[in-house]
């Protein structure tokens, strides 16, 4: 009985770790500079947002709004360059993630 409980405990921990690990690839928009086409997100190098990476922005409903490229990054923040007219559609609180991660 003790071995079964230990096994189920390990399985539960593994499932939780797997589930939360996938969510780490998403970030949230904190600020938008429409005139320059810069979108600032609350995740950086530690979350995988490195220079040159492609990033897409999604509405609350999950629809793709725009995609751009990371131009500047630090450990905790990143700046993404998009076209100015697309930047008008991006609002604070929208989700930013890698295009391949959204397809999963």
C-alpha cells in the first residue's frame, strides 16, 4: 500500500511539473509604444525570449493579433518590434508567446 501511494505521488508531481512547464513560454504585454511599434512584455531571457526570436500576440479570446521580433531583452523583460499599424491593435494584458508554442 505504501508503494502505491508513493508511486501515485510521483505521478502527480510529474504531471504538475509538465503542465506548469508549458505555461512558462507565455508572457503578458505591459506597455505599447504605437509610434515606434515597440511592445514591452514581462518575460525575458529566463523565459526564452532571446534576441531575434519571433513572438506573436494573442487577444484574450486567443485570436492572433500580430507577430514581431525580439529587439531588446534583459533577464526579466523584452521589447518586441511590430509594425506600427499592428501595434495599435495590441493592448496591455494580451498574451505574447512563440508561434510554434501556440500551435500546440
